[in-house]
């Protein structure tokens, strides 16, 4: 299959492109689109055939459900059922944006059963990225879209990452800018009380408590003590991993420097710009997550891109010093811990 690359913002006939996308979705084609979190691999959520093709192209286990992306609230009310002030407030404050809600699905809502992988709930999201919104608005299609990477790899934050993983396996890649946020959306299970954060993201527990009050929400780990089963099935898989082994260097920066002096270009190190001067004479590959440890937004935006850059350089082992947990960096540490190799 030839993968077509389309840049909507550079085209002077946008209408023609949207008409083409409408036809493509109708024909069950797979189209990678930008979002503010990461690039998504989209297809018509009402078509069994289209949804099956998503799982196939990514090599994704069929028990890991997908998120439905939509443009406006009418569309949401057709597919899920809720009467819950908490949900109303979350929507008012955080949509469009990097938040996914798990809600009870309406019966016979037209969404392919394969989207929710047999669950009676449905994950839904109204993205804020301009191009994504425009595509949703113009095509009027409900889009099932997981991240547009090969299953297990870091999610794509640049269209080149999508090309690397899925060229020849999908029909179209919409070329756009680097994803603003760089980590996947916060997934909130709204069928429970308190609410449960099934996957941490840019919108934090404190952000939610700021709207709904203290104690209104818990992390998945705090509620799964008995069952050990994560609410979001996807969170049980090892994830986001580069080809290289990513390992914590559990010691000081000084000790790490000593250790890295004995290494060559096959070794990578992830640190902050503020430490750049220390690495000038080393022979290893050094990459900077952000200016300093406090720059969490920068770190989120860069993490997956850095992991993919090391792979391009054929680095075999990557070290990073453990990062101290704060209220802001829960999502970053969640992804990093999942990417770390277990020896
Ligand atoms: O930011 C994002 O959410 C990106 C962009 C493209 O929107 N999408 C994304 O999709 O990260 P994906 O498929 O890589 O992750 C979706 C997560 C998985 O962990 C999945 O198990 C969970 O959401 N999920 C989906 N439907 C669910 C449901 N009904 N109940 C529980 N978890 C669900
Ligand atoms: Mg994913």
C-alpha cells in the first residue's frame, strides 16, 4: 500500500481535501491525524471493518479498546449515557482538550463493538488541535483513534514518527506540526465514585480536584489493590519502549559521569540543559529532556521524541537518573517507568 502524505495547511484547495477525506473514511481507510497530545490513527468508528484495520496496522491486542474522537456535544449525547454533574463540570472546564472520559455507552449507538473491545463503556474525547477539529468538523465522522505508533513503541509526536512506524500499512498521514503536549490524554473513569484516573496526563489530579473538590478523584493504583487489574486495559502492557535498553542510573550525577567516561556512542544519557557543560568531553550520545527538572511541560513534549532519536542513532543502552516525583510530573514518570527495561 502506498501511504499518501497530505498537508492541509499548505494546500490552497482545502475543500477538495476534506471531500477526499470523507470518501476515504467511507471506504474504511486509515488516516493518521495530529492531535494536541500525540498523533492518532483514525478511522470511521461506526465501521467494523475500519476498526479491525486499526488493530491490524498497529499490531494492537484486540482486548485493548479505542477512544472515540468527536467534534461537538450533540454527537456525544448520541453515543453515551450520563446524568452526572461531575461530568458536566469536567467537560465545561477541560474540553476541547487532552482529557478522555470513560462513560456508559448507549445501546445501539452505531459505534462498532470492536471499539470498546467488549466493554459496556466507551472512551470519548473532544480534541483541541486545530487540524483535528477541522477534520472532525468537515467530515462529521466519529473517529476511533489510538496513538499512531506500532503497538509497544513510544507514541508519535511528529508526523515523521508515524511515517517510520506505519508507512505502507496505512492510507494517509496528515502532516502537521509537532504535538504540543507530547504525552497521551488523561483518561478518567466517570462510571465510578470517586472518579478514577485510569491513565495520568497533562490534566492532573489537582486540576480535577480544583473543579470537583478534594477526594473527588483517585489514581487507578489506589483502587486496584484487590484486583491488580487496571481500569484502562492498555495500561497492563509494557509500553512506549525504544529499541535500546532504557535504564535508571541509581546514583549521583557525579558517579554517572565517571561511569559514562568509559562508554562510547552506543550509550545514551538523558539529562537537562543545565548540565550540558559537564558532558562536553564525553564520547556518548547526550540528549536533553528540558532546561531543568522543573520544566515538566518541556519534558513531556520531548520524551518520546528523544527515545526515537536514540533509536535512529542505533544507541544500544540509555541511562537516566531517577526523577523526583512531584504533583506535576506524575504522567511523565508513569510513561518513563513503563519504558524502562526490567533486567
Ligand atoms: O491522547 C490520546 O488519548 C491519544 C490521541 C490520539 O487522542 N490516544 C491514545 O489512544 O492514547 P490509545 O489507544 O493509545 O490509548 C487509549 C487508552 C488505552 O489505555 C485503553 O485501554 C483505554 O484508553 N481505554 C479505551 N477505552 C476504554 C474503556 N472503555 N474503558 C477503559 N479504558 C479504555
Ligand atoms: Mg497508545
